């Protein structure tokens, strides 16, 4: 017997078919990361460490947005993506 039922937006998705497009987006973002690093390898001359740290934070945030199951995690990861884009 469940005592507490979480609100609809905070509950995990009960429809696995709705998660498929988001998983495909997550795979695309994961595969796009090394392509971005290789294409910017010779272009970035100054502050390389900061650039790659911000790129990794951005990729982590976008991956978290697509794999989050509730509204709170979605908000946290969405806000995390705004830091490197600023």
C-alpha cells in the first residue's frame, strides 16, 4: 500500500514508448560530443581548458535534460545548460 502518490509531473513516465524519442536524442548528443571536440581541436587557441570544461558541462546538462524522469531533475539540468551558454 502506497501512502504517498507523487504528482503527475514528478512521477516517472509510465509509458515506455514516450521515452524512445528522447533516448534517440540522447544518443545523438552523446555521438555529437566527440565530433565537436575534433572539429574545434585546432580552432581554439586560447583558454582551451575552460572551453572543454564548459563543453563537457553543456553536454552533461543536455544529456540530463533528455534522460530526466521528473520535473525537478529536468529543471536542474536545464539550468545547468544555461551556465556554459552564457
